[in-house]
């Protein structure tokens, strides 16, 4: 994106916000919101979550009459903000506490493609695209449009990570993502590193690097053709809109000069307006169809790669921003369970819904829990890392992942236990751990402290919840 002319002065936004987590809330008290207005006139009410030098995160809170409350977290360029109205400290504490209770139902809006700033870097093998974001740096060998689409989705996921598990620390070095535009490039990278993988993405903690690859370059030319058609249609639409009033005036003069009665002139002009509106509607339909074709082409080419990239990106986020390995030991079931939530996250057009369970995983888990011999949770909780690898029986490995997803989903969206101090107490400090982790901190005992319940009672409530859970069609 190129910004022409001088930048307008930036509105002063508070950088650090630490509301009181223990504030008392009167459930009958009216809601009070902060207000953010954009330079194009758009106004949002809700809560400012954070403000950086380049962008602000604002949780728009909607309370439509007769429908459930909802929140939408928007990433807004600072230069687009016209004004901001904050709350007093006590009011801010109450709003922040109410938003924490609502947070798990918040959706994450995709960043607009045109707001993604890419830098072209010329290399021997051709043009590379570089993106320097707040959470990661990305280099891509794919075409510009495919790269932008991927960056939008990845940025959206990192906002989702923050919603579910807030950051606690900063990385020692930036997280790097390499996006390769063809499968051949990706396979070549695997060979250079002597890796044998079937998945289209992987994360190297030692290099702090995610590498992903797919057939993005193949679809790039098709995307570009549809984009050019899109631009042509937009130009035609603008031409029609700009020239129509003058056309009507000319027709009015011609008919009047030819001696037509005023009633006849009005009827003819109304007929021309109807035809003009029909033409505009047709062009808008064609533009929407072009957008759908682009979305469909990109989804077909990138879906599998992006899903695996989201999974690996969560591992990287946990390592870089929450519980780094040099200081903490995160149980494998928890790490993999949360990664699956994002790998299988539900997209509704350009909005990420964190609270929507994956229908395939849910159906499989419900069949498992309703079977004659479902696993006891203690088996998954006490499992070693190796139990989650393909070296073990495939069915057992699959069940470890399935149960991990189900428990992580329940803790996140029903119990709201993954964003506060309870999770921090559950995750083991490496300094306090011994070589025998199981003996030093028994898995079941630590889990019971996390959920503040004995495992048998928790397991019963968890099974009942998962068995009655369904995918909301809203």
C-alpha cells in the first residue's frame, strides 16, 4: 500500500492498559463503552485492547436487541483513527472485566489485504516478498497477491492466539516464516535439511522458523487474471456512476427540444434510471462473483498448507510469547490440543470464529465417548511426548490428539481457564522441575488444581458437555 501526501497527525492512544482483574461487577448496571471514530466516519463502541506505533486493536462490542451480545476484535491502522474517547479508570476496569467474560465468543476480523505492506526483494532466483509484522517476519517466493492473502490469514490467527492465551513475554529473536510458492521448493528445502515429512509446514524451535509450501504460484496467474477483470468492472461501475447525471440532463434537453410533454419526459427518464440501476446491479453481481472465484481458487490451493501452518504457528507463538522452553515445561496434550483448535478454526467469510467447534473432530470425539470403552482422561494427561508421534500405533496417536483437542476446547470455551493465572500455575517451571517430571509433579494432581475439581467429577461433566455440544449454524 502506498500512502500519498503528508500523514495526518496521530490521535493519542494509551499504550499500556492494566485494568484491575478483581473489580466487582454489578450485573444490572448499564454497559459503558469506549468510542473510536475513523477518518471515513465509521464509529465503533467497545474497548481499546492495545495501541502500537502503527496500529490499534479495538474490541467492538455489539448488543443487538433480542440477540446475544458479540464482540469483534479489529486491527486498525493508527493513521485511520480520527478520535478516541476513553473511560475513567474505574469504568475501564468494569468494561475490561465484562469483556474478559465475553472474550471467548469474540470473532477476529481479517486485516484488509490493501493494508498489508510488502517489500519486493530481488534475488538470484527471482523476486521475494518480505513482510515485517508485529508478531512475525515473513519472506515469500509466491506471487504478491497470494502472499498478501496468506499474511492476512496468519495475522488473523495470531490475533486469535492472543485472544485465547494472552502473551506473557517477548521473544529473544524475531519469529521467521518462510512461505514457498511451489511444492518443489518446499520438498527441496526438506532435502537440504535432511527432513522426511508429509505435512506441508513445519516449525523449527532451534531456528525459530516456520517453513510452509504449496501450489501458490500455480494459482497466482489465475488470481491475477480475475483481479484484472475485477479492476475493469470497478472502473466500468465508476464510469457509469460518474457520467449518468450528465446523460440524464442531456436526454431531458433533447426530449424537451423535440416537443415531448413533461409527463412523457419524466416517464422516459424514470425508465432510463431503472435500466441504469439494473446495469449497476449486474456489475456488482459480476464483481462479487469475481471475488468468490478468487477466494475459491486461493482456498483450494492453500487450505491444507495454511491449516498446518496455523498448527505450527501456535507452537511457535507459545514458545515465543507465552511459555518459552528454556523456562517452562508445557504438557504435550495441552500444546497439541490448543494447536488443533486453531488448525481447525472456522472462517466465516473473512471472520475467524474461535468458539465454533470443528464439526469433524466433534463428531469423532462424540462417537468415541459414546463407545463401549472410551479412554479415561488420566491416560491422556499422563502421556509422554512420544505418545503424540507417529512412531506409536496410529489409532492410539490419533486418540491422544482427539482427546487433547476436546479437553482444550472445554477448558477454553466452557471453563475459561486458559487466559489467566490458573494456566500459569499448571504449566511447570523448568527451574522447579526435576529430571523425573512425572514423579515431581503428577499429571493428574496438577490437572485437578487447574480445574479446581477431582478428575472423576471433572471427567463426568466434560463428557456430558462434549456429547451435547453441537455446531451452531448461526
